C-alpha cells in the first residue's frame, strides 16, 4: 500500500528525489492514504527541514518520524489524523507544526520540551474547542498553550517521582530505620504540597 502510494504520481517521485538536494519534501495534495514510511528509510532524510503532508488521507503519523532530527516544519493540515505522533519531542529543532483541520483532540505535554517551537496552528480541530473551554487557551495562542503544557508536564513528573519514591526499593529498605520515618513524612508532605499547588495552576 505504501509503495503504491509513493509511486502513484510523478509529483511524489520527483519530490522524494529532489529532497536529497533541497531538504524539503512537499507531498501535499498527493492522495496519500497512509504515511509514506518508505521515505524514512532514505539516509538523507535526517537532513530534511520541511515535510508537507497536508491535504491527504493520512490517519496516523508513526513514531518513526522521530528520525527526522533536522525537521523544522511539519505540515499535517487537512488530514483525518487523530493523535500527535509519539516521540515528537525528539524533533528538537521543530519550529512550526500545522495540524489545522485535523481530528486531533489532545496535545502531548512533551511538546513543551520543544524550545524552538514558535508556531502551532490548531484551527478547526477538536483541540481548539477543548483548550478554550477547559483551560481558557485561545485558538493558536502558543504562549498560553506552552504554559499549560509546562505546568502539566511538571505536575506529571512530580507525580511520577512521588510514586517511585513511595513504591521504590530504597523506600521499603529504609522505612524501618531509626529516625527515617520523620524525614520521609516531611519529604512526602513537601511533595504533596507541591502537587496541590500544580493542580491549582492547571
């Protein structure tokens, strides 16, 4: 299926070929029914800076897209995509993501780790409605979204650390040592207080 999609039009073949020299791959309006994973097997794609897959019939973006370590622009608009690709936080150089007119309803907190991301277009998506109603983040307000995601990511990190601390082997081994219970209680109270503060912020 993927091979047939790649060979379906001359435009696709030419774009894949030319991207070796331009570091840009424009595959919009190519009637692609699935993500063309074959392009990720080319050695030169690690230098790809712009990938345009807009206006196709792609429903899933695979986590293997994380190999595009030089990617700065990712255009996914007008596709029936429902979720962000996992491992998107590994695309450290991303500056722009366009998911407008997709079915995406959630954004991963890891997106807050993309320091260079300055433009995220989520117009005409379920995400637009949920961010506005649940968190008061206006459409395409990247700064408001970044703050929300940073707070959520910090809260989840704290929750994970607290769970690991309370269920970890070191806790079970040290719990009965003389004088340790007071220290553990104080530490747990501090962590719980921090969690409560983060819950109030998000």
